[in-house]
C-alpha cells in the first residue's frame, strides 16, 4: 500500500483504529472504502467482489438471478417520487428525510432518533464492519450468507469467522459465539441470503445475552417483508448493542433507487458517523426518500405482494419436486437454493440463459446449488418451462 495515498482520516480516528489493531495500510483502505466506495475497486486489487454481487443483466431475459422484485414501487410510492421530481431544484423541498424517519418510527414503533437513512445498504454494511470489528475483535457470520460483510472484513485485515447453519438452516448462534467468544461484530441475515431461512428472535436474544458486553449484533432484515415474520426492531428500540438494517430494494421494488435504513442507539450511529457518515446520509436521492416514505404505510399492498410471491414460489417448488430435484428447505423469502443432480451450477446457468432465463449463482458452502429468485407468476412459469426443456433435452 503506497504511503502517498491521500487519507481523509484525522488523528483521533487513526488513534481509534490503532488501538483496535489496525495499521497504516488499513488507514488507506478505510479511507478509500468509505470515502469513495466503488473507487476502491480501482485502487485496491482484490476488493471488487465485496460489492460485485449483482450480476450483469442479460437484456431480454427473465431476470431471476439478483433477488430483485419483479415489479416496481407501489403506486403511492411512484406518485410521491414523481412529485419529488417536480421539486428537483431543491436539495430537500420540505423535510423529506425527517418525514421518512418519523414514518419508520411510527410503523416500527421505534424512537425516531434511532433511525438513519442511507443511499442503499452497501455503505452502512461496510461502515459497521470498520466501526465495530478489527484485527483484534473479529466478525462472525453464518456460511452461507450475504458475503460483503466478511469480504470487507478480510480486505481490511479483520478476523472473520464463518459458521455453518443449523440443521433447520438458521444461524447457529451458539456456534457463532464459540467460533469467536471475543468477537466485535456478529452478523445475522434473517431471512438469510441465499437460503431464505429465518433465525428465531429467541436465538438473537440469546446471542445478545451471551456475547461480550461491548460487542455489536447486526441483524440484516432486507427480506423480512417477504416473510411477514417478527422483527428485531423492538430490540433496536431499547438496546445499545444491536443494529437492525433494512432495505427498500426488495419487496418495495426500489433496487435502482438506492435507499436503506439502520435502526440503532444514537451512540452506535455516532460511532459510525466518525468516518464521514454525516456527509453520506445527507446525500440521499429525495425521489427515493419520498417513495420509501409513502411505501412504508401501504400495509395492504405489502401483504398482497408477499402473497403473490408465496404463490409463485410454492407452485415452482412443487414443479421442481416432481422433477426429482432437491431444494434447501425452509425459505420464507423470494429465493431458494436448488440442487442439480448431474450438472454444475455454471452449466445450468448457461443452459437457462440459452432458454432466455437468467438464474442466480452458487455459494461455496453449497457448490452444487444455484440461487433462484422468485419473480412474478409469469416469470416462474417461464422458469418452469425452461427447466422442463433443459432436463428433457
């Protein structure tokens, strides 16, 4: 790492990082990571995979490979975003960010001062890793799970421990604690990506009670609206050692609009903001903020969209079972892992693409399985037809 790389970290921040085991080489990586995001992929060889999770779209295909929603935002969200477009000459026409925070507080029953909005989820995910983990206080995750949290940790030189799921495909919180009893950050994605499976709230509460007092638990609920399951938000409303993360990219159909949330004790957010976080959270697209605010209260629309996904998922799983293929059981989200009998995920991906369907990738923990996103009823009918053609061809 060249010493000439410009650093944006002041002396107090460098002292904080040194006391947590980081070195000068890490300073530059942290500065680039949180100061430029994508710029890091050009400056730091090997960093790219941490934020290269979305496959390049194959134009004209059925796109069920990136866990995107099959449709756009709710009509009320579109209307709110269009109104914001007409006021695009203003940085913030009428307190839109505070309105979003207040709406989250009302819907989730959390204090508004615990809500912070972000331009997507990548920045806070990386920021949390930098803030609460280090070479001396590691990151503990499930395996498989959404990898950027451990990829950022490995890239920065933090210790990373990966723990297999339980037999019911939940996070094994007891094994996670055993893997690193002195961890600084424990990451739980529920529903988990790529398995779609839930980790019971009771298990999260056990981990909170058993972990080191100063460690932080990050609960990533990006897919929770698809599951309709209980949230960890009540924990984030009262505790000082848990962060709950949400995304508008999934059920709300706003992946391209870039909006995410973290809910946590203000003291935790203050620590995260030490790395230019205030600037990032001011750089929100107001169209996305307005759309998200309007979408949160669409209770009926949320339930209807979840029901549509569940129907398409169950019909597809029944078809897959008839074909003699195995699926990792228990998905409550808009995805499932499908195991191929005698072909590799790469071969099946190529075969599906030839049929005009773009499916997802595999994970190292399940190298014979591909992740399939649940799209619309029409999307999944085309997936089933393509599967039949491939298997009988």
